[in-house]
C-alpha cells in the first residue's frame, strides 16, 4: 500500500508539472492573442490562436484534475497503510496541504471559469510536494496524544480546506497587485481578482474558526487544557484574526484593492508560519 | 444631549447603511460635552479593533519567538531568577530589557489582558450598535422601492410582460417562491411591489459570532474564578494523595504502565486510579492520554510519568520515621539526573534522592544505587551524602537509610473548569454564526410590476450588492426564471447594466 502511495505521488508530481506548463501556455496564448487581435482587428489567424490557447487551457485543467485524483489516491493508500489520517508528520501534512490547495482551486475554476489563479496556486501545490520529498516519509507510529482518530482527522481535514482557501486568496491578491491598474491584458480585471480573494476568504474563515476550536477540544481531552498559548495554536488564532481584520476592514471601512490585497498576503504569511511553525518553535505540537 | 451620538449611530438605516455609519457625528452644537457619545463612538471604531488585533498579533509573535517562563516558575521569585539566568545565556544584554517589558510572560501580563478586555468591549458595543439595523433588515424590510432604486440598483432588468399587471405579478411571485425566496407584495392601483428574500436569518450570524467571542471570554473568566488546575499532581504507585483545592477527594495510583512501539516512540501511557471522597472509594478506572476520568467536575488527565525510589529511614533509636516511594520527578542541573526529595520535620532534615542518568553509564551513581544527600532543613547546609545500593541500609549522618526498590509514579493534570461548557457552547455558536453568514448569505430582490396603458405590464427587477459579493449568477438565474414565467425566452427581453461577469 505504501508503495502504491508513492507511485501515485510521482504521478501527481508529473501531472501537476505538465498542467503548470499548459496553464502557462494558455496564459501566454491569451496574451499574444490579445496583442494580435489588437493589431489586426480580428482575423482567421486570431481565431486559430484562440483555439490553441483554449485547447492548452482545457488540457491543463484535465491534467490538474488528474493530479488531484492521483494525490487523493496517494493519500488514501497511505491512510490504509498507516491506519490513520495524514496528520502524523510533516510529510503527510504537506501532501494534505497540497491536496487542499488543489481541491479549492479546482472548485473555484469550475465554478467561476477562471484559469488564471492556477498559474500561482498550482506551483504552490507543486512546491509543497517537492518540499515533502525533502522530509522523512516513513510511516511513523502515533504517539499517545495523537491517538484520537476521529477528532484529529476532522481537525486536519478542516485545516486543509482552510489553508487551501487562503492559498487561493493569496493567489488572487498577488495577481491583483500585478493587475491593479488594469494594465495587463491577459489577466482578468482587477475588480474580479479582488472579489475572488474575498470569496476565498468567505470559504476559509469559518473553516479556520473550526480548526482552532477542534484543536482546543482535542487539547482539552488530551491534556485537560483547552488553551495553553502553545505556539501552534496561538499562530492559528492569529491567522484567523488577520482574516477577521480583513473582513472588517472590507465590510466596515470599505477597504478594497491594494490594502485589502496586502492583508491577504499577510494572512497567507501567517498561514505558512502556522504550518511550518514546528520548524521554528517547540511546544505541544512539536512531534511534526 | 448625551445620547445624541448614540442615536445618530443607531438610527443608521441598515438597508443602505454607508460603510461609515459608525462615524456619524452628532449634529448638536454641544458635541464637545458629549462624553458618553464620544466614548461610545471610540469603541465602535473599526480602526481601533484593527489596531488592537495588530497589537495582539505582534504580542503573540513575540510570545512564540521568545522563550516564555512557565507559570509555576513565575509564581516563585527564586526559580524565576534562575530561569532568567538561563535566559541570559540566550538573550544576553537584551534579557533585562525584555524582562522589564514583561515579554517573558506575555500572555499573563496586565497589558495583554487589558488589550483583550478592550477588544471585548469593542465587540460588545459594536454589536449593540448594529442590532437595530440588523433587526430592521430581517423583519422590517421595505417592500416598495422607488423608480430610482430600480434605475440605480447594481443588478437591474426590465421585462415586458404581455399580460395584465396582476397576472404578471402573480407569476413573478411564483417564480421567486419556486427559487426558494420568501415573497412579500404590496399592491396599489397601478402597480404591485414585490420584495423577496432568502436566508434572512443569516444576518444574525454577525451577531452570533460576536456574541460567541464575548461568551468565550466569559467562559475563561468563570473557569479562572471557580476552577483550579494542578498540572503536576504526582502520585507514586501504591500511594494515595489528597487533591486539596477545596475538594474532599484523594487519588490512589494502583498501577502505571507504559508501552512502546517497536520503532521506539511511546505507544501508550496508562494509570489505574482509585478516587476516594472523604476516605470512601467512589470511583475506579484507567486513564490514558486521550481518555481522562472525571468525578464531580474534577478531571484527571494523564500528563507525564517517571521513576520513584522506595525509601526507608530509621533514626538513631531504630524507629521507622519514613517509608514511602519518593518520586524522582525533577532533574539535577548538572548531569540531568532524576531527583526527588522529602522532609523529616522532626529531625530538621531534608533528604534528596538522586538516581543515575538514564540510558547511560553514570560514573557517579552506578545502576542499582541511589545517591542520598541529607541537608539541614533550617539552614540548607549539607550534613552528609552517600551512595546507597538497593537493599543494603547505610548510615548517613544520624539517619539510617535504605533504598528498598524502584517503582513508578504518574503525573496527572487535575483540573476543574466549570467555564469549559460555556466555551463549547460559544464555539458552536461561533461556527453556526459564521456558517450562516458565509455559506447561506442573505439575498434580496425587489420587483415592481406596473400596468401599462395598453393593458400589458412592465416588470422591473433590482438587486443590490450584498456586501460586495458578486451576485451576477444569482441575478441572472432569477431573471431567467422570472422571464420564463412571463413567457420570455432566456435570451429575449431587455436586460440592463450591472455586475461583473466573473
Ligand atoms: C475577533 C473578533 C471579531 C470577530 C471574529 C468578528 C466577526 C465578524 C464577522 C465574521 C463579520 C461579518 C463580516 C462580513 O460580513 O464579511 C463581522 C461584521 C462586523 N463586525 Fe465583527 N468581529 C470581531 C470583532 C469586532 C469588533 C471589535 C467590532 C467593533 C469595532 C466589530 C464590528 C463589526 C460590525 C459593525 C460588523 C458588520 C455587521 C453587519 O454588517 O451587519 N467586530 N464581524
């Protein structure tokens, strides 16, 4: 089983890398298409360029979906092999994070028919997978504190969705900053990007609340303390508060655009800090 | 006079509330004296909330990056001094400055609590402030909107219906109801006004999530005032210990077991406990890391464990003055050896028992021996020190000491926290509130059916942006449904303006 999981992992990396290339071709194709049609006022050539560019995009999506399926398989095989959800070490959690980013991204792509975010989110997912290859991937037995399957599985599953959503919001924010004067032809309008960021936070914010709460519940059962200002739980609370600040600034003070995008980038930095925190600090979560 | 500011804020109509409603100024010319109003406005300020959250973020960042002294260390000035000395090795020159700023104990300082207190006040006042607006939106929304509303609504459309006004209105109503909207109508001679909405209670989500934060803080206060926590409750195998803290409970450890995976890491720790209330056995059971035991609100959690030395001490007249397991629950600073101690008050002696460094060959204390150091209790000066091998009593100063055997102790966290239930209820409210708000957002649509002179009708539709989420899809869907109900093909009909196509 763990061998199958590794094969599926390799397949994921291959499919994802190819998907990224195709997304790139798609975006660049869109650019040359726009440039061409501007110069030429639209012609037969334009239409065929158009075709090539959407074809690349379509295959890109198919490959991204495949990568997602392989990654799912890899996680499932690993779960079967280890007998517990992917939460025992950094390797498993990196895969899970990448899975979340892909899942949320594909959901948004299908829902809003917008491929451009993939240009940022897919490489981030690939980065996580590459990072996973640098940490020990042995199946480790669970220390007593982690032997609470149901609670932990839900805790981690929800965290994955939240992190995925925040990754998406980050992608939208970065593209927004590139596009803020609507000067880049091959990117969607800045208002669209701004709003994508907001929508992603709408998905992620309640999930992150649940992550913090389930973490507290688990700590209460395992240690008798629902909150001990452990670095990891504190970092996740702060991450949540930053996105809370983003929502309030937006709804109550009308923050849009650049300032709002900066908050999303700060939030994603906090997300990464929460995630990689184990590397910087000790604490109760330091088994990762 | 003093309430002017409050009213100005409260009166903000929810429907079209400008984002800056909370910054409304009182119109009275005595505004300089409007103290309550000013304080109120100060606390409704979102800028303040943002600043507080940023300060919290910075504090928390510092708290995670700097070593934090454990509460037990803080409680005891002497051990805090020691702790600081060790911190000095790491932070050098900065140690005193950091200590002065209380940055080694951020989460328990007054200023940290002050910020949390301010944020809570902030939240309470903001919620009260918005209550009226939310209530109006949920229960008292206007059904009839003006012509200009339909012209300027972010999403709007105008459809021509080849039927009388009342028929058209009825069909619009049905179409909206079939889309799971709740529909209200108001009719006058020449037009029917329609208001339809869905998930309107989602508006209370904001209120629920704010309320839950206040409740969570209340829960921590209740726990702090009415509860207690003993994170280092140590019981040796076979021994019984009183819980204290105002309870009549005591705990006996029957047996402790630890198991390991073949690969080495720990697999299971479990303690078999008996609980006595006023000396009567009331409960017995096994606890492990993820399954604590609880009796009358007092919970016993498995926290740590270790080794004990069963010691046996007689005095010069051969009377047995000590016979107990001594938990070696601490570590010596040099050599990291497990160490424990006990007092012999009658003899004015404190006895330290030090075990060999685990897992290595200890040059000072061979396996099977304990080093016993006897100190004067009043002055702390050393009387005598010897190694004692198991089963061979030895005279140390005026005491005769025997190391009988080794056994185990369990380290429990004993907690009573009546606030914790409030916290879980509040957490559920928080998740419920947020889910309502973001996964079931409130949607509102207005329509106006006007009779035209030729006996036909004109139907206008208008939807305002909900916060700022694009409603393009939703509006398109509704417009098509209404259009079909009025006999207009999906691609027919005039549609105007509005919206981003995302
Ligand atoms: C950590 C604390 C807080 C949390 C978790 C929280 C949560 C929320 C959420 C989720 C929303 C809805 C945002 C949206 O619709 O996009 C909201 C709105 C709002 N919050 Fe907070 N909030 C907090 C603190 C505060 C504070 C301190 C204030 C006062 C300055 C405040 C005032 C408001 C107001 C006035 C609204 C808009 C209500 C409405 O439009 O109906 N909140 N809050």
